[in-house]
C-alpha cells in the first residue's frame, strides 16, 4: 500500500503527508506533530532531488523519515524547553501575582477574615483584625485567599 501511494504521487506524497501533519497540529493539542510534519517535508525535498536515483526506493524514504522525525522531535523539544520561560511567571496564578501590592480594606477584618478590592476584583483576606479603610499589604496567597498585614 505504501509503495503504491509513493509511486502514484511521486515525491509529492511526502509533501502531502507533511502538510496534513502540519494541519493536524492546528487541531490536536500540544506541539508535537509539527516536528513530524517537518521531517516529512524534508524527505519530500530530498525526494524531489533523488527521485530518479536507484537507491531512493520507498523503504529508504520511510527509514529516513523515521530517523528525521525522531531527530526533529528531540531538537524541537530542546528548543521549546529553552524558550519556554516567560517574562510573566504568574500569568495563570493571579492571586500569587498580587503579593506585594497594597490595598484598602472594603470590609473590616474580624476574627481574621475580611475583604479588599484590587483592580476589578474583591478578594477575601486573612490577617489581624483591622477596621474598614485601613491600608494593607498582601504578603502571601493561598488559592483564592490572600494574607495581608498592616501597610
């Protein structure tokens, strides 16, 4: 079956497979199929160059594709891990990003619990008992609760 497909489409079979894999990357989560698609495109480029050569039969192409897919995946993984660091380490940890900010109590802290307003959100806080209007500083976060102290 593979031999007939490769013979029918010629060197373009690898280009078609590579483009299908790149399109599948748009649908499937993760960042994995792009490297396999890149390997197929490289084999397609080599097929355009060596198609009429006597050594370029479909088994050689399949082995080269498998090797290139593994190598491209390892290189791609190294590249994405190195560049995976962000300038916003608390991007998906909103409460943790509030540590160090100051706010005014909107509800008094009684029995260790109260509320503050930061930006457009009202947050539950814990800390020493304080009256409404007191400036407090966020010193820690735990889930959606913030710990405050007198600013």
